[in-house]
């Protein structure tokens, strides 16, 4: 088998590279599916874990965090949950012994959180009930990753104090990697997730220390994770908790129109990602099929060239079994070489996939080419080898030994049958490639439609930088709210410094950037309280006066927030168009008062809608309050620059540190990058599927070219006779072109039918484009036919150049 491949290096190289492409792409995609979907969840009896959301019938949202009092009621009254614990995310600044402060992701959890999950510390101990009460000594658990990276895995850190948000915390234990599984996804899946979205890997765990005063019933930052009791199901838990929620709705005005939504943890974490990965796995399987079909055609062509060798072997006594063994071993060797090269392709492809993959795909850090992935690759290569080995075996079994030995061609029905089989393979691979091209076209059109959505602001030229002001240096005394002097001073001085940087056109500070869904709050229009009982909560946006100018938010009517709207001036607010249409459909909202946080604010203006819930989501009703009248310890600095915003990143960092050297700064990036990241999963699917479609189309065109070239060489005598009898070269070329275009038309037709069925997998990824979009189908069909015509032209041109003397010489 090795000698046969060495005698035909061209064939071996093309076949191995084709297989390497198909097997490598499958290995890379399967490694992602394996790391994300197939690995077990690192919790005890993970299938019994559930997430309890709150819902709002007025806004139509089904995944909102709960309030602390609601959580306590659910926990104390439920019987279908054997336990329920609460968590909320936080961005925390870790003060290092030297160097710049670091922003780390943290979770504040109730003391029984790890017991519920079945997670034990690697070292030290977990939280106690006493440590979860306000006023107790502050303690922290470190995540394994930061413990190994920053503290070199030294257990001596246990018992020592570290400074988190400028407050000393005693390290009491180390939590193993994986204990944060799904928590970032739970935050990301929430309709309104507050200022803690996208926490990523958890570096530190602290106690929640919540009370009804610190987390009142009308605020919703709490995520609830529960474990189903024996015999209970998600459905029975849903029924029971919905009944409890109905009682709360009758008892508290803040719970009007609120209920619950219970989902399994796996569904929350993997639900949005699974369709994308399954779709890509199906697509890459088609890539492998097309690659295999191409190699099968190569083997058939090579088998025809080896007919005399096979006939001689048979004449000398070789039986079908020995011939089969020879061909299977050759094919296995070929496929194993392709698999080895494919693994190399997979390593490079996986790096590219991970670079393109959006951050909201869970467990990306666990993706790699491990023993399971290599085992699947090896099994794949064995199957491919055995199947390929049977192709020339069947071909050899059907030959007429005496006819071949005498030097006659394998003409007749058997020859036509072989030709038709190769043509059927070409039609198959072209159909599969057209299916992928249509699906990729639908994703491309959908992505373009998303990009054409007006986000309500101008992201180009804006730099974003985020920070968190610790309460130790920036106290939040609600007795004197909103006169938080230290926070106001920091913000004002920061804006002055940033505006003085050369190249800065304007700057503003907000509690959340325009692509952060932020938080919502109950509210009422003064004088229309009864009417507003069934209204949804409104998204509250805290901004400085320069926000609308810096981001280019359109002013619709009235005025925007001004520097004069400070803590001494009457409280004012600006609402967006969605709020104006929803709550003032027949009135001018300017002059009316809106009450939230127990305080009325006069509406002074209406601005355009910002899509802070995502480009594909309808604009949500929002209200803007001045930071000077509603301060926030969370800060997002937004800077409009005259040129490339990345060039001012260092200067902006220094401007922040000039006010407080101990602040951790994070999220420093152009706002345009943040905008692209918000549609990262769509972009990822589009780019990967587009690449697969391009590869399969190229392979299909190579297949058409190869089959027609081979068929032309086999028909040299016939073509020479035709020309000798008066056929023009154009007629001969047309004969070959018609054959190629017939195959292309059949393949394209079947491909369009396949795309109509396969596009169902894309339903969740399409926006503004239907699954049967006629424009995409027509463009894909025309492109495939045009490319097939080009692949057919060269063999047709060669056929037209054959001379009768050349045909006689071949004979």
C-alpha cells in the first residue's frame, strides 16, 4: 500500500490534503462541542439544579432577577426545592502588594451556596451562617485560578487578609475551578441584569450579607439557584412557585404582574448556544462528506487506471478477498495519513475558532483537543478508510478480466454505470455545497440587517473605560442622598481632566454603557398611579449632562440634561421615545412628573431610543436621571475622540488614576468593539458557516472539473472521430459543456431543496430575513451555476482542441 502511494505522489497528496481538510474541520468543531456541551457539569447531581427567574407580564420578560424579600419567601415556603440559594455578581478591586490595582470578578453568595452545588473547598473551609449576617467580619474565598496565578498555589494565604474594594477580607479557603460554572451565563441570559453582567471566571467569593433594607422588594439583583426535592420536577416546581408568586402579587404593590419561570440549569447555560454548535456540527459534517466524495471520485478514476493491474492479479489467482484486503489497506493508510494531517489542521483551526468565538459561549476555556476528540478522529478515519476501500473493490469485482488483458476499454453498460456513478457523486457534493452556501447567505444577510439597525447612538470614535468607586473612600450615605460629595467631586474632576486631553471632543460618565441592559425599577406617573399598575418596570439610566452629545443620542423634544441639573436644583428626568409612546400615547410627556425611588422628577425632554437590550431586541422604555441628582458608585467613562480612540486609552487611564491611583480600571475599548461583541454569536456562526460553504463549493468545483477532465480523456477516440466526420470544435466543446452544466443544474436544484429543509436550524439566528428568502436562494443558485460553468470550461476547451490524429495515436 505504501509503495502504491509513493508511485502516485500527485494522487496521494491531493487525497491526503482533501481528507485532512474534512477531518481537521470536523475535529476542530467537535472539540468545541465536546468542551462546551458534552463535558459533565461539575456539580453533584447537576440535572437536579434549577434556576428560578422572576417574570413580568407587562413587559413580556421571562428571565429577570428576583428581589431579596421575594427570594426569602420562595426559600421558606417551597416544598419542591430541597434548597435554594442566592447570588449576585460584583466587580471588585483587588489591592495588590505592589503595582496597579486589579479588577477581579466576584460573586456575593449566601452561605449555603456551595453546599447546594456539592462543591467543597480545595483548602480551608466555606462560609458559615454567622459570616453571612451584616456586621460580621468580612471573609472571602479565592478561586483556584487566581490562587495559582497570583499566589502561586500557596496555602499560607489562608488566614491572611486581602483588600477587596479597599476593605480587608480574611481568606478562609480556596474554591476549585469550575465552581463558577454557568454563573456568567445566568447573568448574561437575564433580561435585565444590573451592572454585573459578563463577570466571566469568578476570582473571589464573598458573603451576600443581604437584608430587606439593603435589597428592598422593588429592586431585583438576586439570582436564585435551587435543587429539586426528591420526586419533584421542573414542572412541579414551576407550579408551586407560581402559586407563591401569586400570593406575593396580591400582597405587595411592587410584585404586580410578577410571576416565576423555573428552568433547569443546563437549559439556561446551554440553551442559546446549543443550536449554534449543532448547526455548525451539521455543516462541518457536510464538509467531510464533500471531501470524501471528492476522494471517492479520485479513487474511482485511479481504479480505472489500475484495471489492467487488477486483471493481471485476478488472472494469476487473486481472489476477491485478497483484492479487497489490498484496497482496504491502501484506503486505510490514505485515511490515517489524512487524519494525521487533519489533526494538525484541527489545532490551527481550533485556535482560529476560539479567537472568533464570542465570550457568551460557556466553558470555552475547557475546549481543547483531548483523548476523546482524538479517539473520535481515529474512529472517523477508520470508517472513511473502510468505505473508501470498498469503492475500488466493487469496481474491480465487476471488470471483465479477459477484455482488459487484451487491452480493450471497459465500455458498455458497466463503463456507463461507472461514469454515471461518478457523475452522481459530483451532483451530491454540489448539492451539499449549495445547501451550505444558501445557509451561509441567509446568515450573511441577517448579519447585515442587524448591522443596519440604528442602535440609537454613534459608537464610532468613542472610547469606553469602566471603574467602581469603593465605599470606604466614596461613602454612600443614604441619609444625605443624593449629596454624595466624594463621588460628585471625583466625577466632576475626572471629566475636567479628560476634556483637557488633546484629541478629546467631549466626555461623559454613565452608570452603565449604552449596550449594558442595566437595571429596571418600578415607577408611576404622578396623578396616574392607578393606570400604571399594569405597566412594566422602566430601565433607569444614570448619566452626566454630556452623555447625549458624546454619544450622539437624538433629541426629540424638550431639552436634555444640563450642568445646572445638580443636587440643589429641582429633580428632572429625560425619557426615551419608547417610554413616551408607551406611557404618554396621546399626551406631551414634557412637564409631567415620573416617580421612582420614592421621588417625583419632572420630565424635561424626550430623546431617541438606545438599544441597550441588544440590536435585535425592541427598544425598551427608559428614563435618564442626572448623576448629580442620582449618583452611582459604578462608573463608565465615555470619551468621543477626533481620531482613533485606542490611541487615547493610556491617557484616559492616567486621567482616572490622577484622581485615585488605587482604582481598578477595566473594559477599556472602543465602543464600536463593544457593539460588535454584542452580536458576537451571530458573527461567529456567519463566519464559520461561510468558510465551510466556500470550502465545500471549491471542492465541488474541483470534483466537476476532475470528472469532466477524466471523461474527456476517456472519450478521446470518440471525439476525434466526431471531428473527422465534420463536427466543429465549438460543437464538441458544447457537448462537454452541456454535460457539465447538466450536472451543475441537478446539483444546484437538489441543493436548494436541501437548503429549504436545513435552514430550520438557522431559525434562532436569523433577524429580518426569512428562512425561504428568495433573493438569497437565487443569488446562491446563480453563483453555483456560474462557478460550475467556469469549472466546466477548461475540460470543454480541451475537448475542442483534440485532433483526429491525436485520437488515432491514443488508440
